[in-house]
């Protein structure tokens, strides 16, 4: 029997929490990237940000402070392992019970906070960031695929939760570092993965739609008419519905069917790739170079570190708002937004070189727009996969489409190193 209305919204809430917990370590690592590199290069002390007033005279104007290493180095460590997992995960993860997957995600997330907060070398910091990347990638493939067993509104819950992770991770880190060192601020977040386990074990209901048996021998859909009992990936007995003529498929036939479906996913994957490549070239290639002197927020002087953190915060606010909006309305022509993101990159690239935007606050507005575009493409692409892709291909398609955004981020990571070095040499 289908889920009741109360169960549907309970599942939406569960996937919201899962999305929040899954992306939180990833976001914190990116928000802390500038601080991590500065401390390791002995350009800044491991102390909280100063609350001193801006004492320089005159209006604000753009400047440039370059680390020897771009923050894209942290980005690459934060996304390459995730990209590899997303690339190969859809082909084998259905053999691993969901409960085991969630445990792995939670342990990796906790490990990343501990390792980064205690690290004394760039190698250990990057190892901790790699743990965050593996946690995020493993979790995204797991939970996006799992949404196919629930009402399609759970995709909106997941998308909104990942957006909330962006806001929560960047805001909490930024606020904590006003009073604590970056190391302590990171370590305090180590308990968050516990919330993921609570949401999975106690809030999420048993799915009614089921793709049965790990070997893919039987493929069934909740939209058919005959009820039977099947064993879930966690060993529970689930009720589902099938037609009287159950289709029997071998693992080889399943693999062939999924492989043939890949070209049909390009309409979703290409906009995802473009929008993520453009926005992460902005975030990790340009943010640290968009510095405005004599900028204050209340009594706080916004130095380069604080400006970088607030760029991340405002970007994540835009992502959260647009990813949440898919629950209320959808945008069939979301691919247009990926082209607007390219225009955003071109604008801010020119700003980093020529400094023609007179105010930090104007740039902040552009960054908010960037977040809105990126979040909308992500949420709508996965929503339309659940709506337009046949049920038999849907779980695989959700996992594989996630490769596109990671490929965009990887591309941006390598490109940002060149962008950073070019602008710093100008």
C-alpha cells in the first residue's frame, strides 16, 4: 500500500536530514580551505579572527592576496575521491546493504573532522579532506538511489537538505571562528554523523517501491497491481506490487539495459557538468582573490579570511533557497541557468583582474545569484530524472547522473589552479 500523507512528509524530513549530514563535512572543508592553507604556509596564526575595526582611511577598493597554493588544491582533495566513487558506485553498490553504506558514510564523516582538526602537516590535512570527499560521494550515490523507493518529493527533501548543509556548514564555521581557532571549530562538529544514523534508523519509513534482490533477477514496480513480499537490502520483508507476468532478468541483462540507457541521461548530465564547473571555478579559483579593503560588517572588520568565508556563506544561502524551491515549483528549462552561470564566472574573472566593481556588497549579490543558479540546476535535474526516466532505470540513473556534477567540480579544480596562478601573475 502507498505511503500515507504523514509518512510521505516524514520521509521528506528524513531525506532532508540525510542530505544535511551528508554534505556538511564537504562544505566545512571548502569553507576552511583558505584558513588551512594560510596556516600551513605560516601566513596566518591559528587564532580566532580579530574584531578590530578597519583603521585604513578612504573607500573600499579591490586588492589581491595570493596563497602559494590555490584553495582549489583543497577542492581537488575534496572531490576527486568522491568523483571516483560516483563513477564506479552505480555499478556495484547495489550489492551492499543500505545499512552498511550509511555506517560507512557516518564513520568517514567523523574521521575527516578528527584528522583535519589534529593534523600538523599538509599531508594529514589532505587525508582528512579525502575522508570528507569519500563520505560525500558514497552518501550521494547511496541516498539519491534510495529516493527512487519513495515518493518523488523525497528528492526535494534531499536537495533542500544538501543546500541547508551549505548554509549551516559555512555559517557555523564562520561564526565559530570568530571566537575559536579553526581547528577547534572543525573538531566541535564531529558528533554530527550521529544525526545521520538517527534519521536513517528511526525517522525513515520502510519503502514500498522495491527493486528486488541484489542480483537483479526480479525487477518490480509499485505502480503495478499484484502484491507480493520481497526481501529488502537490509533483510526486512517489504510489501510491493507486481504484474502477473513478472519479468526475470539476469545480472548481465540488467547491466546491458542500464548501459544502453546512459545516452538518455546526457540531457540531465550536461547542464549539471556546466553549472558545477562554472561555479566551482568561481568559488575556488576566484573567491580568495576578490578582496576589498576597508570593508566592515557592524563592528567587525572583514579581512581577506572573513570575506572568503562570507562569500561561501552567501553562496550556500543561494544554493539552499533554490534547491528547496523544487518542492514548490519546478523549472523544465533549467539548462538555461547553467549558461547564466558561465556568464557569472566571466564577470567575476574580469573583476578579479581589473577590479571594476566598487563594493564588496555588490560582489556578494552576484555570489548570491551564483548560488541560486547552481542549486536550481541540481535540484531540477534530479527531480526530472525521477519523473521522466523509466522506473526500471531510475535507481541506476540517479546514481550515475551524480557523476556529472563531480566531473564539473574536478574540471574546475584543475582549471582553478591555472586561473589562480594567471591572475596572481598579472
